[in-house]
C-alpha cells in the first residue's frame, strides 16, 4: 500500500515538472518563451543548491558538550555504585 502511494506521488511530481517544461515550448513570442526558460533555469538552480552542513556551529558544540557530560555522569555513577552498597 505504501509502495503504491509513494509510486503514484512520484509520478504526479514528475508529470507536474514535465508539464511545466512543456508549457514554455508552446509560447509563440520568442522573448516570452526565453523568459519562461530563464525562470525554469532559476527554479532548477535553486533546487540544486546543497543543504548547508553543520560545522561546529553553536548547536553542534552544545550537542558535543551534552554527550561529554553524559559520559562523565555514567563514569561517576559506576564509581559510586562500587563504593556504597547498602550504606
């Protein structure tokens, strides 16, 4: 069921993009047709831009510090467990 749904969604998206490409082809005035192609190129270029990668941003540093604190807490709990059993 999910495969059928995803396949039909993919076909709809592909058909929409193909229809947009075909509409420029049938525009009679050359200037308008070229403007249409130019807009499509800009849209495709915007879609192709890669997503920015996380490089030691504030969030990445915070995440690393939280992981380090969790490791430290785990070591402390292990050492305390060995010291006091049933005190």
